[in-house]
């Protein structure tokens, strides 16, 4: 495997960052995960725009997006594979051992890992921890992911692939690495960004392409929704067949199946879509 590290394409064994990188010591960094099919990325422009927004939200200098594109192209060319997870990580760089950021400049790492197509449906759980819709990092895709690690481990222990959070006022928010949609009386609904959820790229495209509505939803909508589905970079649109102890249809319901088809058709027509 070849990995891009601060301007150089290196073998995995020599692709090293300093132990004093602020992304390692305090999680001071942002990242994007981009789907790559046979070396071709999907929605790269939208992901890079969000990378820049997240960096600004942390007070990091704007990343050189031309350099990021060059790094992505180099990594994709050096690591041919059928379906890959392209990971772009942008950090605070060399810094003191504390919260204060150094002045050595930001760090950039781009890697690619092989992955497989997701199943059509999955199981999820809810967790007792909450998303803070008013936190300093709300809406930013940062490397401070430890609470997601804990929640996802809980999901795995219960035979699920994702954990869903409420926010501090009891509204449905998001998953550890996905956005959540529900179908109620034939309508597709999803929490607004104001709920504290990440403004997912796949989420935004699904809203635009399917006509889904953004609205505040109580967490207990998961107990009564006719259908539930998740969206994310690697899931695309994925049905939910179980949430906690509640079983739903073992196959995608009619509204979810249509959403899956619409998303696939649009994505096939345009590999670098833009939002209206």
C-alpha cells in the first residue's frame, strides 16, 4: 500500500507522522472518507468543500485543495482496487504536548483501504449517550471520534452495525458514521442539521434526489416509523431491518427501495455531483 504523507507518496511501512502531531495528541484534525470505484471517486468536490469547512471550524488554515486532489489521484493510481475507502486526514501538525497549536503548519495524510459493498439492510441500536447540538465541534467532521468508537463497539456487541444518538433535547440526531431517515405515512423524513447531526454528503444528495423533508423528530419515532434507512459514503442508502428489539421488514420497504434505486441512478450518471 502507498500512502501520501505531507507531500510524499510512501510505502505503508515508512508512512509515518510524528508522535507530536496535534491530530494524535489531542485529536486536532479533520477528515473525509470518499468512495472510490475502480479508481474513480464519488462526490469528491463536495467532500473537499466540507473538509475546508471543517478545517475553518477548528481554526486550521484552509487546506490546499489542489494538493489534496493531487494526493488523492496519486494514492488511487498507486493502489488499484475494485472498491476503496479513500481517507483524507488534515491535522494541526507538529505542536506542543497540550491543547495549544504549534506553528509548524498543518499535516496531510491520504490513504486508501479496500472495502466491500454493504448489505441491502442492517440492524441498529440506540445508545444512552447524546450528541451536543450546541458544542464547539457540532457539524464538523473531526478526528475526535472516541465517542463514536465506544458507541459502535456497543452496537457490535449487540449484533448491529450502527448506533444511533439522540441530541440533548431528546430528538433523533444521527449514527456514529451515518445519517438516519424514517418513513412515516409515505413521507421520507430526516433530522435537520440544527439537531446536531453532521451535514452528510450522501444525506444531502439523498434529500435532494428523493424529496425527503428535514424536520425535528423525537427519538421514539424509531418505534413507530414504517421504514428506516441510513445514508453514508460507503452505505449509500441502506435499509434498517431491526432497531433495538423492534423488527422491521427483512428486505427494504417500498419507499426505501425506491430511494436506493433513485440514488444509484443519479450516482451512476454523475460521479462528481453538485447540490442545487
